[in-house]
């Protein structure tokens, strides 16, 4: 093969490799960085990053690069995924509570990613939010120019102009629309203005009708595409989206409407998120230089932490990444062949060196260099024929196995597949044996795909063993938890298995909710779990929590001592109620696991809170029931007993007498009912006062209680009257009672020395139980008549007046 042609092919391919982003999963691990304490300030410094989330594609292109810089300089990084203020969907606005941690007690500087604001805020609310943030701590702003704040801006116009020119000049499109962001979002406004300016330069008419407002989310873009897709196809050739997430939603919605991209409508995105190259039709998009942007932001923030002042603007150009959704073939050989020529001084070694420096990290360059050199040399020295094809496939398989299994790595073999496509396409133009090249190409593709599937199967098994199984066990443990003590015990077992070795779990003293720009946060929180380096702090538990001001993020005496950590904060909430927050070190844990862990902990804490409320309610219910029982006993006593004497009242007498009369022990026995009345109580009240009269009544009750048995029913229906019911008595029982009464009266007179004689009359009635229906009221009448017969017989023989008065 011609040397210059070969060099053009390789160098062109290397240029294309620079446009391939890293894999979708963040490469931020504990081994990626070695902290070097280079700061001269003895006080630890902490930088915050305020962004929409931690695990999202956009976010993972920014914070890992910032983390590299801060860790290497010994600065702590705190990621606050504060979400979109006033987010209307689900209850994601609860993330807004994290805005409260933007204060000087927590952060020394803040890197502000303003794409999170403005979507659902008015211009006034946005200004108030920005003012509050900038007043709290020194700020570095990304993609938004703020007054008196170092601002890193993206030159949107360069990339947008390239995208419009490509659609117009390469594909001949002249009906272009834009799916723009929220009306008051500054970033959305910049991208729309860049689009309008690019149309003007390309001499393409602008129609405001095809500027469709969205909110930067996939969900809304998908709905718009389902609703308006057919109209767009009829009136537009291509739709440029103000970010890649809307482009993904747009393509999903168009697919639901059976609209082909790019056949019916071309699509261009903006941002070049990690998923963009790996879609069914790879996304043509405008790339932002996130790595450069993030590194510079970290440098400026660290300068602000140590007191250095910055107040300027730094601009970074965007570039167009052409893939498939604009209508181009993803692998276009003509683009490579039409690239700039290179001279003979660009030998194979210099090309490979450039390739490894730009495509791979220096630490892994050596092993990839040998693999690629061997494959390139073989293709240069051998013509495609059946025997050489077999040798090439053997060498290719060996290279793949070495990368996959010897190094236990997962290289991006798509670059090799792309290289083979371009090489075979180029060679086929100069060879009559095109069918032979097609055979080699198809076999190579099959081999790469088969090895990739084998490796994916192996990775799935390992992932199940290393992540899925521990996570399933964690969910099982947490699903049975009912108390905060059980929660911390379960986490003590589960967190190391999940790769979470450093974390803090704090619970608010009470739940909170306020739907607005900021969710209200209780004044105090309780730290109930602290794990550092995989070891739980035994001094802290739900029974022995550490109470601290919530806005401090963690207690002053329990802040992590090791420097250079990267912490992510996640709110714990269920619907409208906030419960606390989780802080995890991202160095060791799987990033995708963070949100799942936060969500599961929110569910478990919610369950614990409900159980705690249930226990409190049960305790309160028991107290109420006990109190009710006391009241019932008191009411029963008041309804059945006489307050003055403690004897039964009339109601109590009738109830207890009937029960005794109808009891099994009373069957066939003789009973007696007595009616007693104090003689001359009125004279005692008139001459000695009612207090003495009450005293006489109590004395009478005491004497009757001594006269009768404990099982007899004694009552005071009212005034100076008493009734007694007794069973199993002999015929002479009334006479015996009379004798006992007289004896006790005499004893009372001798002992008490009262100025009057305590004397009372007694009447009675007798009968047999269960022999005939018995009416107690009838018996009471009989006893009452005999009582008054006795009173009349003794009339005038009793003088209760005190002897000393002579009256």
C-alpha cells in the first residue's frame, strides 16, 4: 500500500479517535488519584459543586475531572445535587434542601453549574437565587457569566455554526428548527441566539414557529415529539436540540410515531454526553470541552479557598461531532481520505505515540501500543487471502483475549472495528477481489462481536456476584428494619459489601416540608451513624446520637480528618416529608449505586418513622386506656357508693342485693332486709350544726358495719336512712341484730362521750330465696313500716340535746 495513503488513513483515524468520549460509567475510583497535600494552609479547605445530580451523564463529565484536581491538592470536594428549584414532577424538589448547605460553615468555595436553575423559575426568582449563592461563599460559575465572579463560558456560536453549515452544505437541508430550553434560562437563550446567528450566516431563513420550547428533560421532549412529530416531518428537514437529553427524548418520541431518524428528520444534539456514540443511530452533536472546563474551574476554586482573587471570563470553544443522526454514515472513509496530507516524517512510531497520548492514559499506553502495532504491521505486510485472513483473525483473537482476560480490562474495541471498516473500504477501491475483503471484514466483525458478548456475559456474572447479590441482601435486611437501631445495624453489615467505607447518616429532629425555592430544614439534626475507613464509630448510635446544627452538614467534632476526599450529599425524604441526609465518599463506591442507596434509605427511614409513630400512638393509647379505666372505676364508685360514708348508695344497694339474691349460694336460703333510721337527726343538726349531724351519720354507718358481716350488703340511700340485705340467716336473726345494735350503742356512748345519745330504729322483712318472685321494693316497704312502728313506740324517750346546755 502507498505509504502516504497509509499515513493519511491512520492519522485521520487518530483524529476521529479524539472525538470518542470515555465509556458511560465514570472512571473515578480510589486508585485513580493519589492525594498530595500541597496547600500551605494548615486549615482544611472544602470546595462544593452544585449541580443537578451525581450519577447523570452530564454530571459525570464534570465532577470527576474536578475531583482529580482537588484530591491531588488535598482539598475536600462536596457534591450537592440540589436539583432544579421548584421541579414540578414527583417530589424531586426535596433535593432543593441541599441549597441550604451553601454557607461558609460548610464550604470555602463553590463551583456552580447553573444548568440546574432557571428551568422552572421566573427571572426574579433566578436573580434572587444567584444573589443568595454568591453572597454565601466565593463562587466559580460554569456556563453563566455572573458579575464579580470568575466565569467559565462556552463559545456556543462556533459549534452551532459548524452544525448548521454541515446540515446545509453536506446534506442540503434548509428547513431547520430548534428544540430550545426554558424561556428564562440563560444557557438556553445563548444556544438559541447562536442558532439564529448561524442560520443568518448560512443564508437560511429563520422561522420562529419552529423554535419549540422545552425544559431540557427527556420526558418533555418525548411528549412533544409524540404530539408534533408528523408536523415537524412535513415542515422541517432537521431539528437541532439545545442539549443531548432532549435529543434522546426527541428520538424516542419520533420512534413511537414510526418516524425514522435521520431518514424522515435529522437530529443534532448539544453536549456530547457519554451515551451519544452508543445509540442505535449514534448522535451527531456539539461537544463542550468539559474536561478543560472542569479542570480550570477546580484551579480557580482552589485559588479562592486560599485567598487569591479572580474576576474574569474564560471562554472555551465547542466543536461539531458528526455521527449518524444528521444523515451521515458513522464511518465515512471519504472524510478520512479528504483530510490533510502528512509528509514522510510522520512515521508509524510518531502516529502511535500521538494516538496513545490522546486516546489512553500514559499508564496503560505500553500494553496497547504493542497490541495495535502488531495488528497494523500485519495488515501492512499481508494481502487479504484465505490463509492470511486466518492468521489475522488468530492474531486479532489473541489481542482481544489479552486485553480482556490477562489485564482484566474492558477496552473500547469499537475503535478497532472502525479501523477495519475504513481499511477494507479503502483497499477495496484498489483491488478487484472485493469479495475477499468483504469476507475478511465480516469475519473480523463477527469475532469482535462474539468476544464482546463473551466478555459482557463474564462481566454480568461478576457484577451479579460483586454488586447485585450484596445489594439484594441489603434490600432484604433493610426491608425488615423497624427502628433506627435496626437500620444502623443493617448498614453496619451492608455498607462494606457495597463498597461504601466512608459515610455519615443524619436524621432531622423532626420532618419538614415547604414547597418553594428552598425546602425548609429543621434547625438541628442527629448524627446516628458514622463510618470511616470501613469502621463504624461505636460512640455514635441512634441511642447515643450527636445533635448538631443541620446547616453545619456534620458535627464539628466528627468531621473527617483525612484530606482529599470526595463527598456526595443526598436528602432522605418520602413525598412531602424530609427525614435527613446521607453523606458518602465516592472514592470506592459504584456511582450508580449512590442514588439507589439514598432512595432505599429514604424508604427505610420512612418506615422507621411510621413505626416510631405507631409505638408512640400505642403508648399514648395505653395511657389513655389506663386513665379511662381509672375514670371508669371512679365513675362506678360514684354511681354505686355514698361519698360521705363509703357505703353503697341506693343504686348500688339494689344492684348488689339483687345479685346476692339471685346467686347460686342463696338458693333456697332465708334472707333478711333491714331498714334503719337515726332518731332525731334534725335536732342534732339544729342544736349542734350540720357538721355534727354528718359526724353522727358516719358513726351510725361505722356501727352498722360492725353489726353486720362483710358479705352483707349495707347502704345509705340518703339522709339518715340505711338499708341492709343479708342471706342465709336464722329465724331469730332480727332479734340478734337488735341486741348487737344496743350493745354497740352503749359501747359507743361510753367511749366517744358525745353530748347526745346515738340511737336509731330498725325495721326488717324476711323471706326465702328462689321460692317465689321477690321484689326488693316491696320488702323495703315492709321493713320501713316496721321501722316507723318502732319509732312511734319510742317517741318522746330520746333527748339528743347536749347535757351541758341545760336545754
